[in-house]
C-alpha cells in the first residue's frame, strides 16, 4: 500500500494543467485533477491558484518524474485570512516557550504560534521573557509567516 503524506507547501510554478509545490520533502508534481474537486469544472490551474500560494498537499512517492519524487493526490488552498475573518473575537494562545528575543505559544485553532520580539516593539527587542511567562494567556493578531520547514 502506498503511504500518503500531508504537508503544507508553496506553489512555485503554475501552468494550465499542472503545478509544482515546494515542500520540506522537496518538489511535488501536482496534476490539475489533484487540485480541483471532481464536482467542479475548472479547466485551468491558474483560475484557482497562483504562484506563491500556500497550499495543503497530500502526496505519494513516485519514481522521479518531472524532477519530482512526489506526486500530489490532493491539493487544497490554505487561507488563514478566511479563518480569521470567521472569528469575531481575538484568538487566544498560551505561552509554551519564551526567551529574551522570541517566544512560542499554542493555539487551539492554529497550533503553534511564533512570537518574535519585534511583535512588541519594532525598534527594540529586549528581554521578551520579562513580559511573557510560560502558561500565560494572550490575545494576538496574526501575520502569516509560512515556514516551508514547518
């Protein structure tokens, strides 16, 4: 049985009938059929996606073809802005790790949230750990920063 792997990646090339997605596992070949549900008629990949879009991709290994060791079997767009707009209150996260210049928090809705020191002051980042502590709850405004390395 072929094992499927699901990751988040960025579209690096979009053509009419196919696209390429860059992931931590390398480049993934994505045929149009993997990105468009069978119930929809979308004849052109670019009608739905653009180069640079962040997507969730379910992929299977293939013998290297088109410069890729992976082939997408399902691709769906990732829209954090739609998620945020659907919620009327500020999201809440719990601080899980903190140092002088950065912190991480855990959110039920989004998972791990990276908090750079610059989130508090763009001019000076000093002793973030004097403002935050592990277990503290905080509300936040997101700026999407997708790390292809997860």
